[in-house]
C-alpha cells in the first residue's frame, strides 16, 4: 500500500518557450528525485499561464497547445490516447464579427484534479515536461505552469507499474 508522505500540498513551476514559432518544444522540470527513490506525485491542481501578444494571432484558426507530459519524444501532444500526456490545453484565438470583437480568457487556465479518487492524478515525478506548440502564430510563444502535488512512497512493484502506465518504452 502506498504511503502518503505529505500533509500539505507542494508547489512546482516550469516554463517553456517555443524554439521557433509554431514548433513543438519541451522543457524538463528538474525535480531532484531519482527513479530509485520509488516516489510518486499526486497532482491536484495545475495553472497554465500564457499572456498572448495580440499581434502574434491573426485569424480564428490560430491557437497554442500546452501540455504536461512524461516524455519529450512525442511528435504531437494532442492525442487523447497518448499515455505520456498528463494534461493538455488549447488556447484558441476567436473573432466574432469585426476583428475588433475578440477575446482571450482564463489567465490562468486552472485545472482541478482534487475531486478524482486519490485526490488527483498520480505520476512519476521524473521526468516531467512542459510542452508548447502554436499554429499560425507570428512569433514563438512562452507558457508557464504552476502545479500542486503531494508525495507518495510506493512499493517497487507499484512504482514500476506507474512508470509503465505513463512512459513510452522503446
């Protein structure tokens, strides 16, 4: 049985900037946790932050994808069947009527996993990546994430089952 180590939630943060406009780019969160420690994180809340420059968005087909993943070897972060994608969000530019009638909403974009069984989504803390990729954008975009988690100590067999469920093995 997994042993809960934390009474209160911990916070981590990470940022990524696309290497070029509309290019899938990953940044690794350095957790300082070795795979030999058999630890898991239960993520209960994620806040995505992206402050757009409106000149980078030109029409209603422009968007920015953002994801928290366990792999940087992905070619796409939007597949719902990809186990390495822990959470995925898309910010879409939308115009209504004339170009003067548009809006961006939800800064930060808040994702609450606390109502899930176990209080969140359980993930191996190493490795974790933040990914960003735009489409139709005029410049490279930056995204940052803050998330809250608790540590759980796992038995070796529980840990390896978790790793296998979230990682691409090749």
